[in-house]
C-alpha cells in the first residue's frame, strides 16, 4: 500500500504539471507551477536500469557452457533464467535489472570468480540468482521502483561543498582585491540559494525520507526471510561447505586489496612492460594469491561447523567439474582481457572498510 501511494503521488505530479501547462494557454500564470510539478515528477520518476557500457556483455551464443551452468543453477534454485551476463571488476556476483521491462542480468565479478573454488562459484551464482525470487520484495517492480523514487526524493536538496570558490587569492596576484571581493559575493549568493531551496523543499524531502524509512522497515522481516532462503538455496545447490565458504569476508578483503596492489604495480611499471602483460595474468595472479590466503587462513570456523550436529548438511546438486571449468575459462578469456584492460586503465575503488 505504501508503494502504491508513492507511485500515485509520482503520477499525480506528472499529471498535475501537464494539466497546468495545458491550462496555461488561457492563463499564463499557471506556467510556473506547472513546470515545477512536471520537473518534480520527472525528478522522482523511476529510471530504467542501465548496464555499464565499458564492460563486456555475454549472450548465450558467446558462452554456451557458462550459460548452461547458469541455467542449471537457476533451475535448481527455482527462478527464471537470465539472458545476459556482464563481467565486472567487483568482488561480487549479483543480479541487476535493466531497461523498461526490468530484464534481469547477471553481474559476474571476475575477482570473486578467480579467487574461489569451483563449487564456491556455483554457490555464489545460486545466492545471486535466488534474489530473482518473488520473496525478495525489495527487488520487485512495485516496491523496488518505489524505493528508487524515494531515494531520489530524499536526496533532492543537499548542499554541495563543491559549489564554493576557495576564499582568498594571492596577495601578489593582479587585482587581488577585486578577486577576493568577487569570491565573497559568489559564496554569499550560493549560501542564499541553498537556504532558499532548503526552505522551499525541506518538507517534500523530509516526507520522502520518512516514507523510505517506513517502507524499509515494513519490508525488513520479508527481506531477512528471503536472504535466509537465498543462503539455503546456495547450500542445496552447491553444498553446505561451499555456501559457507563463499561468504568469507576475509578472503574478499584480501582479494580486493591484492587487486588494488596489482593495479598500482602495473601502472607504476607500465613503461617497462608490454601493454598486454598485465591483462594476461591479472586473474591468474589473483587466483594464486587467494590460494595462499586460503591455505594460511584460520580453520576455526570449519571446526565449529563440524562440532554442530544439529546443522543440516546438503550435498551439491549442480557441480562444476574440471572439464566444464576449462571450457568456461576458454569462453571467458577474451572478455576477461577486456575487463582487465578497464581495471588497469581506470583502477579500482577500495571500500573504506577494506583499508589496510
């Protein structure tokens, strides 16, 4: 009901603004409120999702063995199949929706794919594809688009520190006094415009923020149950041990930091090596580093799981054997090289929680 009210309010802004603009032919005073309502409606209107254009997108003819594995996992989990797979430089496997029809696309993070063992990769696929289940209400069309609209509305008025000039010019600069006075007047006008915008729009922004918090709270229990179902689906599809191992944050942190180090190293010594050297062995180096981290890692968690007799144990229903893995690696070789080129060119953003 809350999501329906949000969509009705968005539609009301668009229809109201269009009605006032059509009525402005007879009364010109209606142009300003009509434009304001129409602009507000377009601002909070849900946008169709987009895929990153610089990253490779695979269809089933491009990688039939990979899609056969993804389809097997989707059938085991009990969700619809995906038509696209986009390779990304993030250490995660997720599902996003793009286009007006909100078509699902699997975002396959190559760092996670390189760092984890074959059955752990299957568990990551199962956990991600399980979010296509109707139980994940926040990912659905009705509530998901409502949350997107409220996120835009709640952040509609924010003071930007970049919209300020550095106060004070060099005393030796030509006409420094005039420059300082112009900077002061510009900053004063900027603060006045921020204050005026806050005074006019703080009520809509506060309403949108409160409604978004309410919608998140109302869907919290359903989201927790759906997340537990996704973990159970991963365990049933890839085995219990693989489902637990793929959630290891220590390995994800170590992989991300090693990838950041490899990018810095490649860009530092770029002039001394061939242009394609880093692209060819980036993922192989990550895999070797993950093997060392996994060998040195504390095994207390696995011991605790073995000492818990009440915990259910599941065996794998979808397996990634050696021959299948080699065929998939051959299909992904060119796309992996393209992603490595993007990573080495643009670098990666290390999350704040991963700082060494």
